[in-house]
C-alpha cells in the first residue's frame, strides 16, 4: 500500500465548507480509503490520510486533471499548501 499523510492549515471559518467539499469527492481508482482527523490541540488544523493499492495508483490519481481541479477547490479553504508526507505503508491492516 502507498499513500500520503497531509497536514492542512484551514482558513478561519472555512472548516465546514472544506469538509463538505472533501466528503463529496468520489474515490479514484486504486484508492483503498481515506480519513481526515481534527487534532485535539489545534482548531485550525486538519490531518488527512490517503491510502492507495500501490504507488502506481497513487501517481495515476495525482496526474488526473480532475484531481488537480479538486485540489484547487480545496486550496480556496486553506491558508497554505498542505505539508505532504508520501510513502509506502509497511505495516497495517484493513479491517
């Protein structure tokens, strides 16, 4: 499995719209799952996790024009570009 963990700095007053936008997105081919966490210690941050079947599926999604369009809409609600950490998940279980 391959994917990304990303930290988002949400503009004040934009969290609801951002979460609604993200919730409406359709899962792309090869995606196994995704999550968004609101950490206890910071009201303006959100942490996302995306999990794909493999790196090829992840890269194919990243190169889709629809993904770029969705990302640009998400950026309207963020104070800065997310901090991305991409890599292979080396242990875990889908239950």
